C-alpha cells in the first residue's frame, strides 16, 4: 500500500506538466543541434489516440475495481451502471462518452467512499467481491503515473500547436484535439481522487480482515499497522 500511496501522493503534489530536456550546446557530431530544438516525432493530432487509449485502459481498471466494490456493498444497480461504462470504453468512445464514464466513476467513488468511511460490514460474499476489486485497482493506480506523464507532455505539445496554428486554423485544430484535451484536463483531478480512495480501500480491507493472501499484486505492498 505504501508504494501505491507514495506514487499517487507524488503525482498529486507535482503539477502534471512535462518540460523539454535542455542540453547545453549541441550533440557530438551535430553542431547547432540540441534537445531543446528537437521537434516532436509526432503531431499532437497523430499521438492523440495513444493518449486516449492509455486513459481508457487506466480508468477501465479503476471502473472494474469499482464494480466489484459496489457488489461487495450490495449496490447491484450501481455495479450494472459501471459495467455498462466498461463496455462503452471498448467501442468508439469519444469526448461525450468519456465525460459520461468519468461522471459514473466519480459517483461510484463517492458512494463507495461513504461505505468505507462508515465501516459498513460485509459478509463472506462481499469480502470475496472486495478481494476481486484489489488487483484492478492496483493496476489502475500504478498506471496512473505513466498516464500523468503522458497527459502532461501531450497537453503541452497540443497547446503549443494550437497557439502556432494562427487565427484561422486554431479553432479547427482545437476541435480535432478536444478529446485529448479533455483527457489531459481530467487526469490530475482523477489521480487526486484515486489517491484518497486507495487509502480508504486498503484501510478497510485490513480492518475487515479481508484475506489478501491470494490477491494478485497485494504481496508486493507493505500494509503496515
């Protein structure tokens, strides 16, 4: 747990930005060339799909965890709603779709958080579902680090390209990059929420004596006292 919390806390306190690596002078054998002057290998439009796919993968893991947590607390309707959004991520999920996914995930996060804070008791079946939630939550939390870096780098490039597109072309380019810009804007807030939820989830697991022995990835973390 400490490893997950350290990663997420660092991401929370560091702004999601990426700065070009600056090297003094030129590279050996390449006078006048520097890392600062290097152009990106791809345009923001070309690399947008990769960023969106990374976002879908990360939030998809969190949604799967939230589905099992909802089932653990007998919230069948919410689990069904989450399951629908997981399926939508597998299709052509554009900006409006992602907005809906983020909203459903946020609602689930709040609802589950209330159950965790209240130390709501669950039975054997609930504990089994709770245990199923931990592996995808671990995966989603850890992948958030790479997502934060990718979103910051892409956002900086996209903003620069939009500014350089000129008054006539900037609105068109901004529209083309709208899904990526939404992902970049949402990532810091989501990581903050996931960081808080991670502590709640593992604190509850320990207090409820949920068997973590067979939970994939759990043995890599020190759950402490």
